[in-house]
C-alpha cells in the first residue's frame, strides 16, 4: 500500500490465521496485507472481534495453541520472517527490538517490585553498573514526564496514578530503543484528559526516539490525531487502508464511511467506543459467500453477493476492498 515503498520495519503479507474450536474452524484473519514504514505510526481500527489482537499476536508469535497460520503467510520484521524464526531469534526480537504497551498498565507492571528495579531489570543484557542503570531509568522517567524521577524509582506501581503508570510502561517499552513499539488500546482505561496527554506524549516521543509504532484503537479520533497511516479491519479482513488524511477525507469503503459519519463528540464522550452499526459481525466459522460486509452494507449491489471483492487502489496511497472502487 505504501507506494513510495520506503524501508519497512514490519511487512505482513497474505496473513491468514484460523482457530480450531469444538464448533468448527474460526477464520479470524484472511489474507491480511499491511506494513509499518520506518519512523511512521500506523493505526489499526475496527470493532471488537475483527482480528486486531490476532494480528499483533501473530507478529509477536504469541498465538494460542489452537491457531493455524496459512502456509503462504509471511510476517517480515526488518526483513526476517517472524513465522519461521527459532526460539532464540524470537526471544531477542520480543525483548529488544519490539516492545509492547498494553491497555492495562498493571498487567505489565509487577506490583511488589519497585519501579526502579523493574526498569533496571529490562537492561539486564547491557554491560552497565547498577548505578548507571538507575540513572538511565530515571532519565527515561523524566522523558515521559514523571516529576522527581530519581526519588520515584523506589516507589511501587500502586503509588502512581493510572496515567503515570501508563507513562512508566511507555518508558519501559522505549528503554531498549525498540525498532517497533506496539500499543494495544493504551489509553482505553484512562479518562479523556489523561488520554489526550498520553497521545501528546507518544507523538512527542516518536519525534525524539525515531521509532515506528503500530497503534491499535477503536477510537477514530485518536487514530486521526496520532497516526500517519490507517488500516481499517472488519471481521478478519483489511477493508480499507491508506494515508491518514486521504483516508479520512475520501473514505471509500461503506464500513469506514459509516464509522466516520458518526458524531466524533459521541465517540469521545458517551462510550469512547466505535458507535454501533446495525447488525453484527458475521460468524467467522460460516462466512458469507460474497463481500464480508454485505449483510450490513447499505450500498450492496449485484456483484456483492456472488464473490468477495478484491482490493482496489483508490489512488497510490489508498486502497479499499469494495466493488464500488473497482466500478467507479
Ligand atoms: N484462541 C482462540 N480460539 C478461538 N477463537 C479465537 C481465539 N482467539 C481469538 N478468537 C476469535 O478470533 C476473532 C478475532 O479476535 P481478536 O483478534 O481478539 O479480535 P480484536 O482484538 O479485534 O477484538 C474473534 O472472533 C475471536 O473470538
Ligand atoms: S463490495 Fe458491495 S457489499 Fe461490500 S462493501 Fe462494497 S458495496 Fe458494500
Ligand atoms: Mg483485542
């Protein structure tokens, strides 16, 4: 999709993932293509159950035991296929080169170990003195806006507010200078004011640390503010993707259009979740024959029921999986 082709930190090609269950095979991701160019922030947006976490877990090779990955799928991280890495390569990649920030900071922090010790532990691979590691940890806390960082190193997670804890998680994620930072709904647990502060911080850090980010959110407003490119997912497929302004101003897929038509104020205040579109996500065990969005699509016409649409270019930096783009 990224027409200028520049170097890509992450390149996901034809990724299909199914889960074997007692009810049948859940086809959670189907032929997903997306990429994160170097020093760019790519946002993934879509309703719950559309496959966002399955995509991230595939990148980190943390899929559940009942997952089956398609034979032709590739997930290239800086040119190396993650799906074919051995355990040693995976460990090195997860700890040092890709960092994660989770929705709930408490899942990432150990409640009974001081922040300073947890941060120093991340640096265990580096040949540094204990004092040097403490200094580095305090410096990172300062970078993410924690006041009086040297003293606060001895505090425990519960002594910080929710917003401060998420700042600490971001500091920890950045400590190894990762090539890619993955954030899975990092502000969903915070109130709107703190959310805005964290987004501001992430933009600021991106400029200072030159790291690429994959940012998962169901909040379109945040995606618009933070990201350079957007990937819209629906029921296990990428239905539209492109450069952020182009996609927001010229959305072509009816699903994206329906998301955008909803009042942004409502997204912010009432639920802070995707506004509901009539109908529900299809059963991923028994998929419709034609377009995956067909059963909910107000613009459906005759080709839509016969076979699924391909991905068609809107322009060089924007594509959508909808027959209307092909026939325009
Ligand atoms: N281990 C699993 N076994 C069976 N189904 C799963 C498993 N993990 C996820 N799924 C299903 O895969 C689909 C995508 O889930 P997920 O990637 O968690 O979506 P999202 O993160 O967008 O909410 C959902 O239908 C979910 O129920
Ligand atoms: S292909 Fe048809 S059913 Fe699918 S989103 Fe486009 S118009 Fe709607
Ligand atoms: Mg998820």
